[in-house]
């Protein structure tokens, strides 16, 4: 779509403004292969140049290479430069694509237009781990746009798994985690991004592949995942119905990524029990999204880890979620560098609510002795189900530590 918008706006090669406007109305939402033959030839030449440039590691092209395409709207002419041999030589014109992404798109189009299915599959297999070609391969997947082509990428999904023990419903359980190695994690992310471009809701080949790998836990921590990366991974996991545990901690999800996680949780009923998301640069907006998800009947989460820079607003949202009848959370690990006693007061009130199912709570923040007193009272309430509380307050006094420990044998106060 972006390529077509740039083309229609800036093309001055052979079409009048009126012709461009007419094409824009009729072809904007059509695939490029449906464009007039004259323009098809332009796109084919651009593909040749783009692919050759990527292959040779070049972003700049001589005027002789782009002859006849100078005003096509998808190339940018750089200021003329003198030849290296002589300052008195004839200035040379150089061109580049209007954006690297445009060059990558046309390189992908060239590959799809000129290679048979077997050749494309071979090329994808050879270059899926090469950073130079990864965006291009995502374009390739989008251009193929067919579930019949998805096997090209599905066959590259890593099969490695490892065993890990985690607590589900307060009981230790051995899970089969995928992928097993850092190399396989990187490969899995790239394949998921390609499958995301195909975006076919019904992929029996993919479902069959997931069933063969046989995993019920997913671990992508420390992966540097962006919001777009996690959207692709979670789209892939839509077909992984047996997953109980997902670890996406210490990535770069931010609030955009948080919204993708929320959609994954609530869009359909899942067996997912435990979610680790610590260290993703979330704000209170992300906390609001997660709290909203906990209130949905489709959400089966029992354990949630969120160690980020939250404030009392986030505490208020989570406390409200804990009192909702649909919330099934039994363990919550929450760090708010800007949490104050007001946030603790909200959690203490939630613990006393009959709907609250929390058995384990970890809270870090700027708490004082007043916060410890609030929880001391809450834990004595008949509705409280808390069995473990790790409570870290920056401004606790030694006196309050001793008082808390005397009254609350299950509490760690530090």
C-alpha cells in the first residue's frame, strides 16, 4: 500500500496527472500484478535493480543502471558527485530507492516473480538467519499470501524443546518448553514474522507442526522482542492450544506490546495459567490493560509477573481486578518503583474481599510502616487466603519489621 501511495504521488515518468489519478482510483487496492503492462515492466526493472543491490550490498545506483526510471517516483536522485580520479571529470548522477524498505519490497517481488516455488523455498531456507534478507523474506511471505505457501516457512520452525519446572495452581509441574536454545529462539521469531505476513487463519499444516513439536510452555525472555515481534509470536501461538506458561520477560514490548498480550489473553478461551512479563518498560497504561484482561471470563491466568515502573494508579487497577468474580489470579509479583502506601492500602482492601483468590503476593515499592500495618490487619481478615507475602518497603523501620514478623508468620518484610 505504501509503495503504491508513493508511486501515485511522485511518478512523472510517462503518465499524466489525470492518468495517475484514474489509476489511483481503480488500482490502489489491487495487487501490483493487476496493473497495466507498461507499469508491470517498470516494476520488474525496479525488482531487478533492488535484488541486485541487496545481493551486492549496494544502496546507490549509477544513472546508467536506472535509465528510463529516473522519474518513476520510487527512486531518489542524489546530488551529482565528481569521479574519484579527477575533480575536473564529468559529475556522475547516483540514485537510491526512496527508502530502504521500498528496495527490500521490490527485491522480494523480484524473487517471487522470477523463481519457481522450489527456488523460493531454497532461497528462504538459505537466508532466513541472514539479517540482510530477513525483512525481504517477510515481504516474500506476504506476496505469496497463501496457506499453500506457508509450508515453506513452517518447515523451518525449530523442533528443540527442554524440560522446565514451574508452579501452576501452587503445585510444581514439569513442562515442555519451546524453543530450547537462543539460536532457535531467534529463528522461531523470524519464522513467526513471516507466517504473520501470510496471516491465514486456517493453517492445518501449522496446527499439525505444533502438535508434532509437543510443547506446553513458551520461553522468549531476554530476546529483545519488539511489539511487532511479539504480535507475530502470539499470532503463531493462536494455534498452540495446550500452552500453559509463557515467559516474555526482559524484552522491549512497551505499552504497544502489552496491548498485543492483552488481546491474546482475552480473544478466546485458553489454558494459559502463568505469564511472566517483567522488565518490558511498561507504564500504568499497560497495567490497566492487564487488569482489564484479568476480569474477562476467558482469562484463566493464575500467576502473573510484572516488575516495572508502575505507580499507585496501576496498584488501584490490579486491586480492583482481584476483587472481580472472574479473576482467577492466585499469585501476583508486582514491582512499582513509584508505589506508595496508598497502593498498599488498595491491595490490603482487595485481600479482604471474598472474591480475591490470591495465595501469594510479592510487592516492591516506597512503603512505610503504615503500609505494613495495613497488611497486618488485612491478613487477619477471615476472607484473606494469602499464604505467602513478600513485602519490600524502602522506608520500613526495624521496629515495624519485628512487629510485622510477630503477627504475620508467613510474611517477609524487608
